[in-house]
C-alpha cells in the first residue's frame, strides 16, 4: 500500500513538473520570438514550383529518412531503458563495481552507455548514409564516413563522461537540490560551448578559410552588412563539398568567435542574387541576436527540465534498486535527460521556426528581392532533396525551419505588398 501511495505521489509530481515545464517553455518561446514579424505566407502549391518527378524523388528519399530517424530514436530509447532498469546482469554488476569511486565511476558509466547507444544505432545510421549516397546527396566514401562516426563517438563519450562526473559530484553534494546548481552549470556550459564550438569542435570535421579579401562574395557580404548596420564578425568558407552536395550557410559563435559560414558548394554554384539573399538571411540572424536567443531558451527551460529528470530518476531507481547517488544510476540519469531534452526540443523547434521566418523577413527587407529568395528556396530544396511540404506533425515535432512552401509563400506575400 505504502509503495503504491509512493508511486502515485511520484507520478503526480512528475506530471505536475512536466506541465509546469511545458508552460515555462511556451512562455520562453513567446518571450524570445523576434519582435520583427515576417510577412504572413500566402498559400502555395508545391506543384507550382517543383516537377512531379522532383516531388516524387524528394518524397521517396525524405519519407524513408524520417522513418530512420524515428527508428534511431526508438533504438536509443530502448537501449537506455534496458540499461537504466538494471539489465543485462553483467552490465549491472559492472556498474555496481564502479560504486567504489563514485565520480570517476560515473564518468566510466557515462562513456560506456554513450558508446553503447552509438553502436546500437549504427545499423540505422549506416542505412541512412547509404541512402544519401544513392541519391547523390552525400559524396562521402564508407571509410571516411566511419572515421566521422568514430570521431564523434569518441568526442560524445568524453563529453558524456565529463557531464556524468560533474552530475555525480553535484548529486552527492546536494542530494535533493542538485537541479539548482545543475541549471547554473548547464547554462554556463551552453555559453562556453557556443563560444569555443566554432574554433575547437567544428575544425575537427572541416576546414575553415576566411573569404579572400579580393573575392566578390566577401565584398557582397561586407556591403550587405554595412547596409544593414550589422557587425558580422568573420566570414568563413567551409569545405562542405568533401561530404555533401548540399547548399547551406549558418551563423555561429558568440563574442570573439562570432562568424558567418558559407558552404563552398554555395560559393561555387549559387548566382550572385541568390548568394546575396542567403547572406542577408544570415545577417538577419546576427541582427536579431539569434545565437544568444537560443542560449537564453536553454537557460530558461533547464531548471524545470532538471527537476523532472530528478523525479524520473528517483522513480526508475526505486524500481531498479540502484542508489541514485551512485554510478549504477547513471543510465537512469541519461535516460531521464534524453527524454526531457526530446520533449523540450518541440517548443525549441517552434522558436527556431519563428526565428528562421523572421530572418527571411529581414532578408526581404534588406535585398528587396523576393524573386531571389524564391529561387534560393527552389534550389535548396532540389539539391538537398527536401520535402517542400512535409507532413504537419513531423514539421511540428522536428522542423527547425518553416517548410519550403511557407518560405516561398512569405516571399510572395512580400512581393504583393
Ligand atoms: Zn537561418
């Protein structure tokens, strides 16, 4: 009876904290949405901008990739649930043995579980890679792809180990209140990673070169930046073509590492008006402070996210019998944090779509060239094999950008104004 009562009150606490977390996340989205309203998209039919063959090809590729994404999440979830609930027995015994040195043991457990999920999801990742090679999107050989996977598995394992050790130290020092210092640490790390990411992590995978002083692209970027009154930071070219034919550009970093990065594919293949349109969009992100905006979202939603993680871990460890302050509970922490992060990603993506629509609005105001934006959207969707009008539920859950038809629709609305 007592245990049933305990389970009920724990379920009520988790439910209450989850509702509070979603309310906080939605308020964060409202507060952090850019005040610059983009044009309301007019309805657009995808068949007006893409041939039936293009649509069929994109749909065939993307629908498969969507299922693979869900399959990968399911496999990762299953592995985490399995280990978190104390199975298999050999892993359980290994984790128990780590209890003698709790903080170091937590690091080992974190690295181990991280590698286990990479290995378990490898078949799904491999199929996904092979499909992108088949359609000509990825240009990477199998060997080079495996080297990428091995490197990111190593980096993720090291970072998970560090995070798990830090977490264990906090849990042991503040058994109930660890989400408070935890949220401070996560917020600090978010700033540090955005700051060092472009100079420490990104160069592991790609080569970055400042655009040559004499290049037309650099002159265009500087001129647009000047016109918009935006301090751009640096402008880099990334050798994306060694992996993919995709076209893209992004802004990254904070403070001294703030930069605009253009794919070499884009510099080679895009017409001048299209490149200007894309650069203007990226300048929109800089002008609207979208990188700090993203960090602020993390700062606002982390405290309640960690409270939920704590309650989930207590509920899991009551079932598994693991001590929540020992390395044996690390799989439970990883499961709880992954689950909370997955949920918080949904409002996070909602914010991202608004931020992207607003950057499109900025580009339209700066270039007065809706035709170029429409051309860019057509070209991006064609080369990246994007689904111009993906299923609504999928976009709502995972879409970081408005759909191609909505972005074209916004450009048309601007044109009509
Ligand atoms: Zn963008």
